[in-house]
C-alpha cells in the first residue's frame, strides 16, 4: 500500500506490467531488467507513491528482516570478526536490500533456541550464519535448526547433514590447486600449516586435497611437515617458527588460510628467509589484505560476492516456501609475489 490514493496496482496499470514486477522494481531487484526498473520508478515518482513498509509487513506477517550472525573468532584486534567475512557483510546487505529486506547483524549466542529467538518471534524471517568455531560442538544445533524447518543458511561447512542449507566451495579441490601450483614451481618439500580435524571440516578437506596432489606427483606425505595451528595470524607465526625449529627441510608452505599465511610470511621475513627465492607460500581465501602484504600473497580465491548472493538467495527461497539449492562456488588461484608472481 502506498501513501494517499495511489497504489502499486495503479503504477502497474500505467506501466503495463504486473504488480509483482512493480514491487520488485521499487526494491531495485536485479530480477527486473534496468529499463523496466527505471520506467516503474519514474512513474512512481510522478504519481507521488511511497511504500508503507509497516503495512506491508502486517499484510505478509513477515518482518522483512534477515538475521546475519557472526561467530566470535579470536582476532588480533577487538572486532572478533574473521576478516574474510567483512566483504561478504557488505554484499549480503546490498543483495538483501535489493529484495526489500533489512539485515539485523549480531553475534551467535550458541542458543538452544535460535528458531524462537528469530523466526517464531518474528524478529527475523531467516538466519545467515558466518563462521561456526568448533564444528563438532555446533553441528547438533545446526541439525536441530534443520529438523525444525528453520530458514537458515551457513557459509563454509559443506557437510551431508547441511545439504541445502550450506554455501561453500570444494575445499578438497582448493587444497589440490594450491599444492599443485607449488609442485609446478618445482617445490618438493611442501609443508602444510593448519588444523585438519573433524572440528573444522573445511580445513580437513583442504589438507586432503594437499595430500592427494602430493601423491599424484609421486611425492611423499611427510607428517613432520604438517603443523597444526589455529586460524590466526599469531598462530601462523608460531607454526612457522615451530617448523623452522624442527630442522625439517622445506621449500614451500601451504597455509590453510590467508590469516595463517600472514603470520608465516612475518616469521620467515624475521628469520631472514627469502620469499619466494628460498620458500614459496600459498594461502587460501584472498582476503583484501592479501594483495597488499609484503610480499603479496598467492592464494586460492573464494568469491565473497557470489557467496553473499547465494546465501541471500537460498534463505529467501526457504522463506518463500521454495526448495533450497546446493551452491558450490568456483575457486581461482591468484598468483602473486609470494610465489614469484607480480606483487
């Protein structure tokens, strides 16, 4: 319903389109072609139409809000937000806005009743989860959400029990891509720095891809070259320090994330080791700082824009009673200074 006597149906009649198209055009939805959006919005201005969002929410019995919940990750600053998710936040907000949804941003409280706190209470129509910490400690709550019919999507954990609710990449493929690049550079002693347990299925799959690439090249899998470490820059520094102290020869490092890789690069530089002359380094994620680091970081890129679009699209499909979809996003390798590419 608009203000005064003008309604969206009046605009639809004048524009020669459906009322649903008018609603989408006024929300700047990318589902409506630009020329139609422009014409509908121009007619709406001429007719002095404005959207009464409160009335729209009452009619639909929906909040027209999505809850975006971050997991609190240990960080070097006080944000407690994994820097990989920050560009995704902007994209999610933009895509949600285009569909007429506000975004409620908060931290995950690991509640036993997320469904009531957001969906049943009409606080939010759906939930997008970024990060999960210890997956084994969170998976039961996620499974309960799924069983209760909650509208939620999560980025990262492409596990069978989250089919239809998860958006992510083929982490096995990503691990293989990173390792194969180092092999192609002539590296034969490739260390893996990162956790590879059930607690973090994404990292475990990257490690499996690393092992597969080594085996395919006829190179041994040397457990002495695997250092378990948390996903933090400081932890990456300590892991590289531990690797150096072990005395094991190595000529390259695959760090499970860019954050870990940043710590690795700092440690190698402090130890007087030339990168990429003596040691090549590859990370994973391609967070914005990767291209500005010294040397700039070669990394496996996850497309945060496509991820955001898939997360919003999938949760809206659930809200609208449509079947959810499996979204597995493409990966690309960004070659930069840490492997001898352009900085």
